[in-house]
């Protein structure tokens, strides 16, 4: 082979290697001539633009590579043209959307560079770009999460397994009184009262085992010295390999709830005390007393004097007609019906009934 043929062969091999390299990278690559017409596209560029290289060759780059601003939807100057005009490397602007041939869209980033000949003249441009849809989605998700954390009414805190605070949201500032600047870098123990310091070691041990702690009610100290009743939910933070590297805490102020529970318990105790006192008065009353419920007048309570009157028989939980069957036809049941239906009291001092107080004995006439 002549020297010329050898040089041409080297160029051919270099060109072949270059094409193989550009075809195998993960970015889209488009090259143009000095007039901005497409001269090459790799497979990724074909996929992202929707143009096959055979159809795109010699077409204006603006036709194949359409980009707009994702916010304004206005066309964005193609960076390749600035490269051709000024001979400088140009990075794509942020928030750039590539519109494919079929109308689908994807956000992209990267840059355009000039191609120069041996004399330093710009003979074309190379545009290298990539789809950043997943990156954008991750950024948006992170932004949304950060907004949720900051707007939460609960205290949301993250820390290392050594208990060192790494994040401290507005809810934590509001609940404990310390700013993020004051809290981040501190040990979480600075808000734990002395008599509850042991809780942190127990929590860390459970987190190290990958456990999640839910609705753990405890007490923490605010900057002003006030003790705050809180409910803690603590979750392990994992690295990419699944190792526990820290924890996230959500602390909710349950002071009002605790106060309400204490009021309810106090009221319950007072009610029970009142009921006990009334029951004692009821049992010790010198009169014959009984309490009946419902239209069938079911016996719920009767004092000792009442049992002395009617005799030792099982009446509680029974309707009056079943408990005292021998009273039927004496007007007593009808009187109870009238009082129940009318809601009006009845009082008398000379009403009597005939009742068999004990089995085997003759019925007795009793004054009620």
C-alpha cells in the first residue's frame, strides 16, 4: 500500500471506531456541517428525537432538534447555531424541553461544541444531550417532600445512629422552641429530660435492628423549660445497600389530648364516687326503694328494705309482672304503666297490696 492508501485506511478505521463509540454511549449525539445541517445521529439521538438518521441527514438541525422552554413554551435558540457563529462551547439552558417528531416531550441537558479543521476553522458542531426525565422527577419528588416536611404541623427530625441531629423542620422549631441552626449538629438528647435519657438508647437499639417505632408516648423538654407530652413515630433511614444509617422522627404534641384524658379520668372518678355515695344512700334509706326500667318495668335496683317487704325472692332483671305475679289484678301494675306513659309522678300514703312474702305462708296485706 502507498503512504496515501495507508493514511486513508487509518482514517477509515478511526472513523469506524468513532461511529462505534458514539453509537454505544448513553447520550444522544448529533453533528452538523457549517450550515447547521445534520450530518450524523447516533441511536440515542434517533430515539429521543424520533428521527431516523437516514431521514435526518442533510435536514436543518432546527427541524430535527426542536427545543422549547418548559415554563414559557417559547422556542429556545439552538446551541449549535451559537457554536457555529462564535466557535465556543455552549451549554443548554435549564428547563429545556425536546419535542420529538411524534410530539412527545422530554427534558434534556448538556452542551454543543465546535468541530474545527486543521486550520482552526469551524466546519460544524456536535450536539451532545441526554434525557433527564427521571432526574427531574426525582428533583420534583424531593421538592414536594421538602415542602411537605416544612409545612407539617408535626416536628420532623432526622438524626444519625449516634443521635446527632441532621435536619429540623419548622414544626420542630415551633414545638421545641429551638431554631434549625441551634438544633442541627446537636445530640437529640438535649431535648430529653434527665429521667428519660434511657429511652434514646432503647430507641437506637431498636432502629439498629431495622424496627419502626410507632405512637410511642413520652415527654420532651422545650427551650423554655416546659415539658411537652408528645407521640413519637421513629423510622430507620437506610443507605443504598439497605444498611441502617440513621432515623427520622415525627413528634406530635399531645398535650391537649393528655389534658383531655386527665379531665375525662377525673370526671369518671368523680362520677363513680357520686354513684357510690348515691348507691350507699339508696341502700341505707329507711323507705322501700326500687328502680325499674322500660315499659315492662324491669327491676334494676332494690334496697334492703324493699326485699324485707316482698320477701327474699329473685327480682333483679325481671319484669315486675314476672317477679310479683300474685299482685296481678290489684291495680299496682296499671299504676306503674300510667306513670311510665304519662311521665307524671304518683304519690300516696294509703295504697296497699296483698303479697305472699314467703312460700307456704298465707298472703299478707302490705301498706306501700
